[in-house]
C-alpha cells in the first residue's frame, strides 16, 4: 500500500547560503520519513525525480543516509550548484 508523504515545504523557502550556514553550525538535514530514494547505476531519484549533481559522493549520501551533516559534504559544500540542489530538496520538503 502506498501512503501519501506528509510534505511540508518551508515558508519562506531556504536560500542556499542558509543551508550552508546551518550545516557549518552543526545542524543536520533529516530525510522526510517514507520518502522514496532510488539508485539506478550512478543515478539517484528522489520521489521519482532524478537528482542532478556533479558530486557522486553526495548522491551516494543522499541515497543511503537518512540524516546528512557537514561531514557528508566536506569541501564540496562550497560548490554553488550543490548548494542550490540541496536548497531545492529542502524547499520541496524532502529534507
């Protein structure tokens, strides 16, 4: 049986620099319970949508970890495109 996710996008939406600052301060990104994350080869799909990311280690963390911390990103957190992708996932209510 498939259940509807209790998706609650934040209001107002987070900006990429807010995600960066939160992770730098030790906050965690926690995956929404019941969220479907699927890996097919090197591709990762979140709730049926392919996640585009130039950082394979981040895709692996998204797929296999329910909480993400600064340690999961390391220096790649300085990549603006990665921060934009994380902000999009958070603002979609997935993390």
